[in-house]
């Protein structure tokens, strides 16, 4: 019988933190590409970080590998990937070299992302809200998606966001405010598909994959606009006093 050394852990239990580190490395590498003007690569890395963002927590729960250090590491990675990196990208892409006051919008967005994540940490172990699962305010990855939507439109060729630096700066600040707001926003956990409509999901997945490999920036524009419509609907219901 092989005796296991004391104070050791199965390698599989490190997987959630490894994924978190991958997301952090993606955010850091995005900043590296921002500095050399490769905004397309930087955007792709931020999107990659957003895609894998939920996997670390899911795996930690499935493997029973939750830890305090893992939760804190995830928050720090999110702040860099969805707070710092998108703000720097927007500044270098459209705001730098115009009005110096545009840096204020970068600060507002980044600080709001920090406050959003700090609030999430404080309420991490609080009881879940009554009703459908939802977030309070726009989550950090969603904020990054909204902040980069004008960049998607520019890379797609629909419009040139660099021609509207002040408008883009104000938009960036508003996205930051939405992250720190009390507006209930939809969580993917609340999405349910009728069993008889399941084939439509599979067809949609095929269309998604087709656009992913052929018209990537068009796909990002469609995803960004769809998410913005959902958020605007949540804001409308919040102002009307309706539940999500």
C-alpha cells in the first residue's frame, strides 16, 4: 500500500486557481498589446478572460476546492482584466491625444469596477436574493463587454469610435456607474429554455460558431448590442419599480 505524504493535495484541486491565473495572464498580456497598439489582440484576450471567468468558481464547487485565497485571487484577476485593461484600451484607442479631461472617465470606470468587485466580496456569503437569481449592478465582465462595444463597432467597420472621443468618454463613465448601481441585472443562472425549444439552442450554437470563425467582430457587435438591450430593459424595469 502506497502511503501518501502528509500536507499534500491532489493536483486536480489546483485547477480552479490555475484557470484564474490564466485569466489574470490574459489581462496582463492584453495590457502588453495595448502598449504596442495591437488593440485587436488586446480585445481578444479580454474576451478570453471573460469567457473563462466563471469556470474557476464552477470547478471549485464541483471539486469541493473552494478557498479564501482562491476567491480573493479571482477578484484581483477580475479587477485587472475587466477594470484596468478595458479602461486602458479605450483610452489608448480613442481618448488619448484629444482632451486631457478624458482621463477622468478612465478613472471613473476603473474605480467603479473596483467598488463593484469590493461590494461583491462583502456580500459573497450573504443569502441569495429572493426571486430569480440576479446580480446587483452590471457585473465586471459585462461592464467590460459594454465598455468595448464601440471598439467592436470600429473593428467591424460600422463606425469609427475614434472620431467621438468625448462621447466615448462619457459612455465609458456611464458604464462604470451602471456597475456600481443597485439595478438588478439578469444572471445566466436565471435563463431557462423550454424542453421543446432545445433544438433552437443547438441551431443557435451552430450559428454562433460559424460567426466566431468567419465574422468575429460582427459576432462581438451582436453580442454586445444584445447585452446592452438586456441591461437597458433591466434599468427600465428598475425605474418603474418592477421586479427583474
